[in-house]
C-alpha cells in the first residue's frame, strides 16, 4: 500500500522560507513521478511542481517559478519542496502526490496522495 506522509508545514511570517518533505513508502519510488499540489480555503486544488523519476527536468506552475524548488532523493524515498519568500497567498494545505506514468500537472493524473501539511503565512 502506497503511503505518502508530508511534513514541514507550519505558521510562518511573510518573507520566511520553508522546506516541505514527503516520505514515500509501499512503492518502488524510482518508478514514480512525484508532484506537489496545494489547496487554499475555498479554492480548488492546484498544481505547484512535479519532478520526474530521475530528478531532472522539474515542472512548475507559473505562480511557483522562481520561489519554489522541487527535489527528490531516490535513495531515501523522499521528495521536497523548498518555498522561499513566502507570502500570505501561499497559505494552503500542501499535498504530495505520486503517479506511475509521465510527468503530469493535473491532479486527476495522480493516483496516490498524502494527507497534506498546512502552511500558514502571516503578513
């Protein structure tokens, strides 16, 4: 059974940085594309970033370019999301997702999801 567990969220001030982590188990990690999505209150879940199996060629949402960095460690079955210069608009639950296929930017393309970690940015 695939399990994804996010961590690293919390309450931060505008301008701070955070690194979110996602620990994956129950899968052959290197066979999976990994993605990060977020969902703000009253909004739909949106794509943030994704990374292919080898860790090269990441894809970012337009809103994430420049401040978000996705990375993975295949030896540790971990994927990370570094967020710099946080602002209140980044407040959301951040989800880790996995799919055994091509890199995708649509939530419906991902079969496996974590429970999410809350990020709250105070102004």
